C-alpha cells in the first residue's frame, strides 16, 4: 500500500523515488484594459494611469514539478515560444527566485510555460506569467502565505504584476501599484481578443502619447471611457485601425484596444455571437491571432 502523507500548512513532503513528483498547473490569465486613461507623464519617465483591469478565463499555461536540489529550470513551449527567451531574465524565473528567497525554501522547480498569448501585445502576458509562477510555487512548495510580502514581490517584477497576482477585476491607479476593489460583476461576459501580430513596443507607445490629460476614469462608467494610448499605438501599427473596424462590424457591445496594443477586444451579448465573429475574422484574416474566451 502506498504511504499516505498528511501535511501541516506550510510543510513540504520529502521528495523521493518512492513518491511520484507532483505536477501542478496554473493559468496565466490574459489581462484586458477595459479602459485606460493616461493622466500625466512623471519626472521619472513613468506615466500616471487610471485603468480598469479585467481578466480572461484563458491565457498562457504554467506547469511545475518540485525538485530537492533548489535549482530552477524553465522550458518554453507553445505557438509563441520562439519569441520568448527561457533565460534568467524571463519573468517566470525572476518570480520563482524572488519567492524562493522570500520563503527560505530549499526546494527548486522544473517549470514549463506554454506560451499561448502573443508577446508584447497589451494583455499582460509576461506579468500574468510571473503572477502565475508565484501562485503555482506557493502551492508546490507549501509556502505559508501569511509570511510572505506578496505586494513587494509583485511590484519588483513589473507594474502590472500586482493586479495579475489576484487576476480579478480591479481599478488601477498610479503606475499600477495602487489597486482598488470595484463592485462590478463582469464574470462570464463573452470577449473576443484579436491581434494583427505586428510588433507594438510598450515604451515606444508611451513615448508617443500626446501629453493631453483628457480627464479621469470613473470605473462604474468604464464603457464610456477610452484608451488614451490607441492613437500612439496606431501610428506604430496602422493595422490597429483596420482591426477595430473589423471588430465593430461584428456588432459587439464594445470594441477597444487593450493596454499599449496591438491586441484589441470586443464584448458580446452571447457566446454564440462571439464565436460567429471569431470564425468570420479567422477566415477573413488568417494572419491574425484570435482568441474567444470570457471574463472571469
């Protein structure tokens, strides 16, 4: 009869050939800026933002197995694997090292990232991957959450990582460090994400912002909001204009660019309408990336 392991919170069972290695999986949920208002350019080069973040049911997938020697390895697979380094600068490994140091664990992990989301596409791919790594390794290593300063770890990894850590609808201020809960029930709303697969560098998009403060964002009125980076992103990637026109032709309740682009999204009243639009766009634009999903 196989042995039965009973773990106290925070305790990690010994790994041995007699005990199969536990494989855990975590979704790195795609982030969508339902609205994004840029209020000011700061002296340090960052920008003051107001944005309503929502998260999709789907995204990249991260798998992990613990190892006893403390080493961390990363393998990147999936349709966008060739565009992403698996080296030490990868946010998944940076997140793993940060949690390893904060928790004091002697364990390591073999991690595999299935990269399903386009790189640098305005939907938080790298930040979502880092947040997924933290969530997965907390479970895999038996980390005591109350002993870890998660906000500091997340903020050290990037402006969007704190929001991605919870992957729940949240109102974001500052450069992403000020998070406010909102009383909005968006779960289940059908959403279609489309990207023309043209590079759209975040830094260049922010540099192109015209510096005009067009007013605050009311999170309750996000449908009347805007994305203040759309004009700058469209200068770099003119296909964004065509993409938005194609999405609006599908008669969604809303179509808008997410983040710094070039991914755009459309919200629909039903899964059937979303799926029909996805099929039409995929047929008419085979070079575009299309993902039909829902908000969580």
